[in-house]
């Protein structure tokens, strides 16, 4: 007999939580519900999950919520065997109970938190905006997990359980081109786009032929199409020190992926065998990496390695079973 698991997210613009929930449902006998509280989508990729709070038009930080829907959601909370919070937001302590945006979480129900981004990230940089003390994560959850290894700090005392993607039936889409194409998804200036462009200009000045395409403000379907047309995908050289879901999507299609991978993230996630190529985080290191890939490397072989790595590391079958084992042992 499986367990009833309720996962809650304040918002889920890239559907990473939905994928987690679906992977568990397809690869275990557990019953998993997923609720996203706010329909505050970026337009890049809306989640398939129901939400219970609709953002008021043109009103900042204000939402409408149906009392009937909220009461139904509270019933799911009260009857869950495990509460799983996905995201960096934490409930507020109110007397002897915890309030998560109008939902009251039972004090004695086993709980998990999965941190996922800037509102948890530690450090003094543009991608670190922590909203809660580390002690709040340590004291209030039975199990702590991080969705990228850069977030799995030693003091977090957690597990690194990666993003997941439904890639079982995705073919390897890489193909050789006379003039290589490097695709890059821009995101608010946080992915090192200027450094990337500076490196490309140097390579072209050396006589290396390369085209670049930028993905921005398009549907998720179109972003995936553009990525699939690339010879190489350049993900990011941000202070995160790891690649995001966009890079995982590229790997799953067999598109060799380049990003800055910090020593800390590699160690914290035990990720020394990743198929993504570490390009460092300077113009010089990016030039060196791309020059080598474009002139001396067997990109077809790297594509095959990338494709298999995604299947072995991020597939629904692999990650769904990892989550199911955690739930079943709680």
C-alpha cells in the first residue's frame, strides 16, 4: 500500500515540481498530489498543475482565492502521510502550527523540503537572496533536499536529488553542421550572456566559423525547437556554478552542453562524472573551451555521451524511484 504525499509550491514557472510529482506517480505505488498556490507564470513554460490563488490583474503581490478551494486543499493537507514543500518559501510559525499561505500544516506529519533557487542560495552575489535562516530548514523538516548541487551546502545537511525530465521517448537530435551553431537562452542578464558574446567575438577574430542563436521571450515549445537545432548549447556562467533545467533539456536531446561548474557544486553533489562541459567563468576560459570543442573534439561522440547521461541521471524512471525510496522509508 502506497503513501499519500502532498507536494506544495508557492509557484512553479518551469514545471520542475510537476515533473517530480509525475515521475513518482509513474514509478511507484504512492499517491501523489501536487498543488501550486499562485498562477504567476513567466510565459516560458506553464505548469500543468492546478493552482488555488489567482493573481489579481495589475496588482502587485495580491491574489484572489476561493474559500471553497482553499478548504479542499486544507483537507488534502490534513490527510497526507507526507508533506513535501518544493521551493525556498517556508511556512510561518503561528502558535503551535505552521501557516503556508493560508494552509495550516500539521505539526506531526513527516515533512520534506526541496530548495530550488535564489531565495535559499547563500553568498554575497546577484543570485543569492536568502529569505530564511538556515536553522529554519534544519529544525522544521525531517528530510532536506536540493534540486541542484550548488544548493546542497555542507551546513544544509541534505541530499542532492536532481531535476527530472520525461526523456524516455526523446531521440538524440544532434546533427553535424558545416557551420556549427551555439544556442544560448538569455535570462535577465544572470547567465553571463555578455561574457559568452565576448568569447565568440574572439573566436571569430581567430577565423573560427560559428553561428550563435539566442532564445528569449518565446514559448517553451519554440525554445526546445531552437535548442534542438544547435551544435552546442551554452547554458550559463552565473555565480550559481551549475546548469539549470534548460541545460538538462539540451543534454536529453543529445546537444553537448557547456556551463560553469564550480568546484563546490561538484563536491556537494558528488557530480564529477557529469557530461556537461565545464567552461569556467571568464572570457579566456570560455574561449579555450569552445575553441577546443569546435576544432579538436569529436562532437558526435560527446552528443552520444550527453544523451546517455541524461537518461541515466535525470529520467523519470531514475528520479521517480529515488523519491519513492525516500518516501517509503519515512
